[in-house]
C-alpha cells in the first residue's frame, strides 16, 4: 500500500496581489513517497481536503477534492480553495476567529478510496485571507507641539497726513467778550500711503521633536517555501527571511569495469548526506554547487572517478562517494552537517553500487560495476534542497 510522506512543505506560498477583492485560495505543496521512502514520481494521485474548526476532530467548515500528477521528484502542487467543491463555504471562513486545522486524505491510485494522511493546525493564516477580516493596529499618540518662534521686528511708522485749513479770525469787539465757542474741527487730511513692510524677524529656534508614538501591532505575514537544485547556481535570501534549512547530497562514484577474466566490476560508493539549520539575512546571495557523478571505469582503458562534492556556500557540504580502484576503498562520502550520514559503500566484484546517505532518491547513488569484460556505469549527480 502506498502512502504520502510529507517533507511538509505545507508551504503557504502565494503572492499578495491587490485586486478588488481578496483571493480565496492558498497554495499547498507536498512530496509523495512509498513506505520505503521512494518518491512516487509522475503518478496520478487523488486528494480530499477538509478545513476543520476548533480542534483536529472539529466540524468541517469546507471540503474539496483534487486530482493531481506528481513531478519527477514526487512533488505535488495545488491550491486549497480552488478544488472540486464538496461542501461548506471557503469564502465564509472567519480566519481571525479561533483555530483551524487541515485534514488530508489520499488515494495513491487516483481513485476515491481515500486514506487519512494526517491533520495539521494552521498556525499562520495566509496574509491575503487574514487581511480580508483583520483590523489595523492602533496609532501611537501625537507628540507635543514645539515652542513658538520669536516675533519679527516692527516696521517704521508711515508719514503723517497734511493739516486742515485754519479758520478765519473773528472781529475784535470792545472789551474782550467771553471766549467764543470753539470752531468746528476741520476735515481730516488724506491718509498717507502705507509705509513699506519691515523685514521679517529671525525665525525662532525649532522646537524639540515630540516623542514618537508606539508602533501599532503588525498584521499577520507568511514567508515560507523551498527550492530544489539539481544543477549548480545561486540562491538569494528572500526579504524578511532569517532562518534556513539546507539538505545536501554528494554525487555517487563511478562503477569499475570487469577484469576480463573471472571478476565483474565493483560498484561505486554513494554520496554523503547532510542537513543544517542556519541564521541568515534577506538579500544575501549564496553559491550552490551540485556534485557531478563520477565517471564509469572503461574496460581496458580507464579507472572510475570519485563523485563530486555538493555545497551551499561555505555553510554546509556533502562529499561524493569513492570508486573501487586497486582493490580498495569504494567507500561512501561524508558531510559536515549538524545531521549527517555517510553514503553506502559499493560492493566488490559484481556486487551492487552504494546508496547515498540520508533520504533516498534518484540522486547521489554510485554507479554499478561492469560484467566481466564490460565497462562500469557512471555515478548519479548530487542534490541540494533549501527550505525557508
């Protein structure tokens, strides 16, 4: 009976694209393997997915099915929310209320005889879905107003207007009579033109900057994924990522040729395996090197060669397997990883080739030896997988 083994890249990998409404789906990836750990490559597989509320045995608020075909590495890609509808309402799920779990069931033959694979809690809600219901963080308080600057210098007084016309002198009487009434005040002279404005005063000293308000709580965000390297290249740390998990497999050595008399050739050693956990910063660039499988031994012409070393920058490496040469040493490769396993040794005189260390796959295996008077077979290339 076949089943899925999840290296769980239950990766909520999606791009938050701004449209008129929030996208109602999130990406899901998994690697399918059989009970022996071999990947189920290029195989039709049926999945049934339930979103459970409250607990691993809680009620299903949404159910859908998917029919997918795994790639050559057993990898399956699908979007939860865009499958074949069975029940519930995906758009109606209130992600900010309570906890939710994803239950996975599978039929490895592509039928409908589903077998439970496990239930996992959604520990981080997809950003675009959460943003549809989440509230913004509180604004910090406004800082105090700075002190006022000093007033500018007062401009000069404008010119005085002209005096009014003097009234006529009254006639002289006899004895001086009583003082006559004061004549009416003449009309006011025309107001003089406004004088030019005085120069601006020196600006006051800028007040001290108010205390910055507390930063509001950040909304939910997810940055996770993985990348498989089967050929050499570079890897740039995504923005915001601070932790990496890296797995490396060295290449297998080539198998030797038969001796043309009574002995078949010997298998090459398998590549080593290593796994490590590293602290990184967004934007850093690392060189990824994939070890090349060792050359096969050619009958009556050349000896087999060692498998190449795979590495991720200077952080971690796994060396290739060794070939059988001169009656000795077709041992497996090694690694400096926190978790590591040496590759398997190749058999001698017609025995099989050595497997790679760690989880087995179509990489890192030594080449098989040639039969009697035939050439051997080359080793398989290494592999690097990066998770964040």
